[in-house]
């Protein structure tokens, strides 16, 4: 039975195995895979991305409900490690679960933190989209920092009229050209520091607001506010408690913080590949069975990541391969050993691209 006690035991084993894998990653020629942002390597920082996704259901299943996207299914919340692409934790939720439920975010992040080796003395960066901009979550993250552990966050921010009034006070000279992920200038995109102009009370002390503007595209025109229509710009804001990331020069600059949060978009790749590992189709009407299936998909994502990180990190075409590529080239069985007329025959799929090379070696 997959009850809470069983899940806790599995999580403990996963953490133990992960600790061993990470010790091997440090021994690779290239070392541990530290995240690159704006041309800077975030050495020493473990980056955790939280995001929710929708899994549709074609039939009536326990917990399936109408989602915020007007589909029918489930709305799980998960945490991935941006350094290694591992699936750290995932919470199966009903389809009508709230996007910004504080308790769910805290539970998933707590489980993810337990998967990080030596997390009590680590430097952790947490990135969440707009669903993370809640008093409860930010206060929780702020309280996790100790004399040994550093926790920093970047979250999306829902713009209100107060924010728009603050943006209107920014002089044109305050806007700076934003950066690409490689550190080069991103023409047409601008960022500015909004901290101090927006004085909404109740948020954690030391929180900063970084605003980004860009000319709206045609698909954004219907979603613009009156303020955005008047100014001709589309705005988005990032909230963060980062004033300086230890060991990262220039990490407190608004340009760096903007691109740091924008790179959170990479979590969409983790969601997509996790779904390709089986998460996209929860098979049972039972909630418990589907929770077990979800866990199996998470384990598969970890095993896939570990294989690429430890054995294929220096192999072109496979180091960052998609699940379909890994299945086609490594995971599927290209040959079948058959017994017939007291003889054994090795049957090879004629469509397998490496069949001739395999038989030549054989």
C-alpha cells in the first residue's frame, strides 16, 4: 500500500542514492553542472524551480476536475533541480487545486529540500512563477536562511494599479537594456529597479522589485491594461530577496536578476520531458494508483538524467537528448534472441539505423 509511510521511505532512499550520484558528478572532468546565467556560472548554488502543470483525463478518475485551463484532469505541483534536470518532488493534486496555494508550495519545496545533499549548509536559489507571490511562501523562504544555509528566491509578480503608478514614476534614464542568457545585450527589452517606489506593506523586509518592459506583440494586444496601452509597453515584475549572491560578481544588478528569473522558463522543458516519461497519462481511476504512477515517472526522469550526466555528458547528441531520442538509440531493444529448431537466432529490426554496424562488430 502506497501510504504516507511508504512514500517517506521511498523519499529517504531517493535522497541517499541522489547523494551518491552527486558525489560522482563532482568527480567528472567538468565537475558538477552549475547553472549558467547571463554568461556567469553560479558555482556553489543549487537552483530549484517550482511549477505546476495540467494532466488531462479522458475519463472519470478520483480527483479529476475542471482545471483553470477549462480542461478536465489533474493539477500537480512539482520541483525540479535546474542543475541536473532531476525531478526532486511532486504533489498530485485535483484539477481544481489553486495555482497559488501556499501550503502546497511549502510542502513541495520542503520535500525537494530534503532531496538536496547537505541542504542544511547549502546555497539554495528558488524560482517560482506568479503563483509563488504570496505572503506565506515568501515569508517561509525568508525564514529558511540560517548562519549555515542561504536561501534566495525570485518569483513572478501580479501587477496591480499600485505597481503601475510606481512604474509611471520611473524616469527614462532608469531603464537599462536587458541581457540574453549568454550575457549579450537584448535589444528592445529594458529593465529597471522598482524597489522603493512601490511601498505596498506586508511583504518581507528587504524584498526587491525588478520591472521589465517590451513592445507588445499582436497576440498580447487584447491582454494589455489601460496603462500599458497608453505607454505602448508591456510590463512584468520579478520579486526577489537577492542583493548579492555569494561568489557571483554583479549578481545584485537588475539586469542580472531579470535574466536570472527569465531562465526559470526552462522548467517547461522539465515538465515536457517528465510527461514524455509517462506522467502525461495517469492510467487508473484510483487516486493511490495514479500517485504511484506519478512517482514511477519521477523515478524514470531521475534515472534518465543520471545516465546522461554520468555516462553521456561528453557525447554529442545524447548529453541533452530528449526521451524519444534516448528510447530510440539506447533504451529500446534493437534485437531479439529467439529459439527455433534447436537453434538460437538474433533477430535485428531492419529499420534500426545501427543494424549494419552492430552485425559487423558481431
